[in-house]
């Protein structure tokens, strides 16, 4: 799925800031196994994905929702901990605590899938290489090539399949044997093309002097005052959420019975801090969009 990056909002920030945001939001989502945190993270991730990709985010949302349903239905059948029995399947009880715990875990995974989808749009290969290129140049280059190769292979598969259809070798027509032969032919052409492309890439890197002498770096990214403010805001909100988790203001216990911290002032403040962190990229994108529309009307 080829989705262009949004230049406004978080995509216009420094790569360290945007990369740090995704690390923090996914880390907190997985750290705080809490229903309120999970729901807030999911709502913020889906909202931001729709802002970034529009209708192209719908297949990812549907896939994540199907995975959510599958996890929610299967996990209580394997986990029998808890004291509130809902019903029995044979001799295996299905408990309320296991069902709620599976729902929270499925929501966390669903939200992480959506955050990774947003990450793939914002953090491009050049940004990733900029972040890790100086510390781990070989690793950064290898990961950048791999991340670029996956969509390139998917695009090439479509080109090969369309060209094979013009010769009458369609992979979605005919009997099973003819379809297998067509798919095998497409795979053979794809492997040949990939090997040839690897040789061309290696020759190009050698011709440009890769591996000779000290490597130089060039980038257009500059750390501005706006990035400092965003980074300070992210660090402050992350510190507030971590403090809430380890102080017990946002604790929840699932077994043997569900016990959740009451909605006092401290827990509500920490929920608001996590929501502010999750809504930060959406706020930046909407602010940038409104600013462009307002400037266009003035012109």
C-alpha cells in the first residue's frame, strides 16, 4: 500500500521527535495493561490513521478489528483463571476475569497495529537512516534497503502478473494446476528480477565509493525550537504516565477478581495526560491543515 507522507503535523517535526513519540506511545500502551489506557490509545491511533491516510486506513482498521475479535474469543477458552464463572465448555470454565483481560490485551494489540501503520507513513527510510546511520551505519543501511525492498517487491509482483496475463497465463483463471503454474512462473520471474536488482545495486554502491574511507553524512533535518517544545511535552507526559503506573494511581488487578483504582482526581489527571500524548499528532495535523486553509482564504 503506497501512501504518501503527510508533510504537516508530526511529519514536519525532527525525526528524533517523531520516532521518540511512536516509541513512547507504543511502550506505554504495552506497559500499562489497563482498560482505560488501552481504549484511549486505540481511539487516538485510529483517529490519527484516518487523518493521515483517509480511506486507505480502512483495510488496516478492519484487519485490526478482526484480530481483536479473534483474540477476544480464543483467549478466554485457553485461560481459565478467575473466580466469576460465565459458562462452561465441557469441563473448561470461561471466567469474566479472563474475558476482560483478553479484551484489554486485544485492544492493546489493535492500538499497536494502528500506531505501527501511522509509523510507516511518518518515519520514512531516509528518516530512519538519519536516526541510526551515524551510530550503526551498516545496520541502518541494511534496514533501510529491506524496508524499501518490501513495497518494491509487491509493486513488481503486480507488474509481472499483469504482463503474464497479456500472454494468457493468468493466476486467477483456469483450474488449480494452471493457477499453480502461473504463480510459480511469477515467483520465478520475481526472484530473477530481485537478484538482478541486487547486482545492479551492489555495482552502483561500488561505483559511488561505498566502503572506501570515512563515510560522510548530509541531511536537511534541523532541530528547531518547535522540536524542543514537542520533545519536552512528550517527556513530561510520559513521565506523568509512568509515575501514575508505578505509584498505583492507575492500577488494575484482574485475578482472582477484577479490582480497579477508583476514578479519583489523580487517576483522572493521568488519564488526561495519556490522552493528551496520544492526541498530540492529530492536534498538530489539524492545526496545520486549518492554518493552510486560513492562509489560502486570506490570499
